[in-house]
C-alpha cells in the first residue's frame, strides 16, 4: 500500500471535522435542551449502541486490511458487534455525568465525547502503537492524532445525540404525545 497520511492531511481532516461539528452541534443545542436530555437515558443508550455498533463493525470488518490487522489478532474482528454494548455503557456513563454538570447537558455530552476520543486515541498510540505499526500513519505525530481525534469524536457523539433526539421524537409520535 502506497498511501501515507501527511501532517497537512491530518490538519485538513481536522478542519473538516470542526466544520461538521458546528453543522451538527448548533441545531442540537437549539433542539435537545433541558428536561428532554435529562430524561433521554434510554434513547442515549440505544443511540450509542446503534451508532457505534454499526460504525465499529463496518470499520473493523471493512478496513481490516488497511488498519486493524496491524494491531489486533484476526479473531478479534468477529467481536466488533460487541462494541454496541461497550459504547451503550460509555454513552450512559457520559449522560449520567452530563446531567450533573452545570449548563447545557447536551454540550457537555458532546465535549465529553471528544475527550473519550482522546482517551481512545492515546490508548491506540501508546498501548497499541498505531503510529508505529500502521504504515500509512507513520507520517503524523501523537499530538496531531490526538487533536484530530477530539474533533472526530465530537462529531460522532453529536450524531449519537442527534439520533437519540430523533428516537425520542419517534417515541413521542408512537405514544401520541
């Protein structure tokens, strides 16, 4: 494989995610407020499981040869659907913390999602050594990867929050409220 991620590529990708973050975040801050978020634990857990279960399974199985084969044993690819359970728990833990913090709970949820992305990427960098093992990542620094991951995961967790909001609205329509 002859691709290599350059510092310019990672900064441009980060800028793309910052833009996507704003596009998704602004409507969420206007729509998903107050008591609605506080009562959203079921939809947050379900949305986290659905989103991350599909994303992780698609990424791990679809991009095995490009990325995951360098860091995981082959048998682990078939455990990808279990990420739905892991991320449902992470989403619920973040929700629990966010409703206890001052200010906008949904904003806290999305920012915590960015920090969760940093934690995952730090583990990838220093435990799984992705920047050393994955050939096309060898041109970037840990700092670049961590900054990118913050904005990448803000986008992902904003999509989770958006999906949770949609699930709440569907539930209300079904219940006739």
